[in-house]
């Protein structure tokens, strides 16, 4: 209990444990579903760190680092793997000869669509477990406390 607090003991597991368990559940469900698609080799990190940020068009790898919040090394590895799998391609930057732009291939565009559908499916499953105003409050609360306004896929 926090000094000076009159709240008493926590009502169940601590918030970090609950958030971690929910994320783990989401990741596991996503992996189970993506493996049933033509994009079975994708992982949630590919979507979170690369696909979602290419919705508006090509990006420099350095921009993906800033947008995703992961290291340059992680983005480099993920982009290299996604090039190898045919989801993205790297093209020369039109005005900066030292830079490249990462852009979706048609396979990457399809994967982006599939991932979005899977996210919607998982959210619908969760909504069924927490129907009505409870779900709306839960989701609105998560947006509020996370300060998230990022793209959804």
C-alpha cells in the first residue's frame, strides 16, 4: 500500500500483470489466426513495427525506428526479413542518394488487410466476453490512459 493511501489492498493482480496477461493472450491468438492464412510466417512485431507505418506510403527505415519505438537493429532485421518474404521492398530515395525507402509490395498490402481483419476478429471476440457499455468503457479507457492515436494496423 502506498504511504498515506486509504485505498487498501489491490483488488486482484497488479495492473502490470493484468496488462501483460492481456497482451500475451492477444499475441497468442493473433499467432494462431495468422498461421491459418497465406501469411503464416508473419509475427505481430512485423505488423506493429513495419506494416502499420507503411499505410500512407513509403518510409525511410530511420523513420520506422522513430515511429515504432524499437531499435535501428530491430527494424533493420525485420525489414530484411520482410524483403526476403516479399512483403516489402527497398527503393532508392528520390532526393537522398544515401537513403532508401521501404514500401509495400502487393503481398504486403494483402498482409496488411489480413492483419487488420484479424485485429477486428480478436477485438470482436473480446467484445463478446465483455459486452455493451463495459467493452466501450474498457476500450475508451485504454485509449485514454495510453494516449494512443497511432494507426490501428
